[in-house]
C-alpha cells in the first residue's frame, strides 16, 4: 500500500499507510447509536483528527493513547474539516523500523532549534540589570532546565509541542521588551514576567511524547503552582525585596488579563498590562497561523475556529 503523506500534506484524496503518534483516543457514540473511535494523530508536521468506524472493538484493543501507531487510512472532508478515516490501526512494533518508522518523525517540535532558543533565553536573563532579580531568574531556569528545555506550552490550544513553552516565553519577552521600551515601563519586570507567567505549566502538564494534565495540574492549576514555585525559589534569595517579590507574584496571578479568563486578580501595574497583552497576542496569533496553515476548505475564508470565535480571511 502507498505511504500517506505527512499530516501537513494530507488532503481529501490521500490514501495509504503511515506511522503516527496517537495523542488522544476516545470511544464515542453517534446519533444513531453506532460506536466509533475518535483519535488525534500527530507527526512532526502537525496533528489531525481521525476516526475508526469499522471493527471498532478489534481496532481499539490494538493500541492505547500516547503510543506510536501504524495505520491504514484515507483522507476525508467532514463539515469543512479535513480528517482521516482509519481502516486498520495497531501499535508500532520493533519490525516497523525496517518499514520506515522513525520516532522523531512522529513528534511535533518547535520550529526553532532548541539550542538557539536556550542561548537567547540566557542572553535575555543576563541583560536584567537588577542583580538580585537576575540571580533569582537564573536560579529558576537552572533548577528547572531539564523540563524547561522540552516542555510544551499547552495541551492543545497553542505551542502544544516539544519545546513550545520556551518558544512562547521568548516570543513574549521580545514583544514585552519592545512595549516596555515604548511605554517607559520597567524592562527587568517584563522579562521576569515572561519567564515566570507560565512556569507552573512545568508541573501542570504531564509530558513524555504526548501531553496531558497532571493530577496537580487539574487540582491546582499553573497559576497557583507558579506562585508557589516563585516563593520557593525566592526563599533562597533574600536579597530580592518583599516589594519586588509581590510584584512578581502579581505578574503571574494577573497574566490571563481578567477574572473571566482565569486570573485571580486583574492587571494593576503597567508591566502586568504589558505581560497580559503580549501573552494574549502570542497565543492568538499562533492559533491564527496554525488554522490558516491547516485549513482545507475552498474559498477565501477558513472554516470556523471555535477558540477564536470566527472564520479567518486567507488573503489573495
């Protein structure tokens, strides 16, 4: 059987076999009472919904979520959304390496090289002028380096791939520093806020090759976890003043921008407004670009995007 193209290149006429990472697996019932499997399949180029309608019980027993899988499938356009209809699926076996399976080809990763991003983060932190704050931020990065280098920024909505969190942090730093210089805000604080705002996601999200919420993530959430991590780190840096520490906590607590969006408090400093705006902009533009890149509909507008609450114009 022919090989399926990469997910980013699959269309409604694609048919063949391929290897993917199954990031989610759900058994569902349609309106007529029929049972099917809803899957999310991933490779290095993207992620796509897939459905199994035939031999559901047999296929379901062949694999679990968070496993690499071999599939036989065909492309399908359903309600203006491209999907895969899977005829056969099983977990990858050792012999599949001889048939073309490569683990690294099935894992989505940030487009920028990790070492390049890691070096840029170090340069940004080294530019913090307050020595006490600089020491605190560098210690937080050092103590969390193993996860910070590879962790995603979210389970699904934005930067939901390996090293997505550091990519998101750097983009916010770049935007926030520009805004701080434009509006005469405190540059050190917006750099700190960009690093710390989502630091709790290192424990909110469980990540190996697939992404899910940890028990602590479900029960506590990344904002509260982030404040706790900051306080624990600050206990070893008594040269950070209580007033500065309180403002750092405020940046974490208010970075969603409003209580309706999950912030315990709303921004009350210039730097908090800048951080919330930069965070929202980066998350939204990431979704916009991903939706434009993956939309399979005809015409000048994309299919409706439920998180953005609109269709997007594709341009000329």
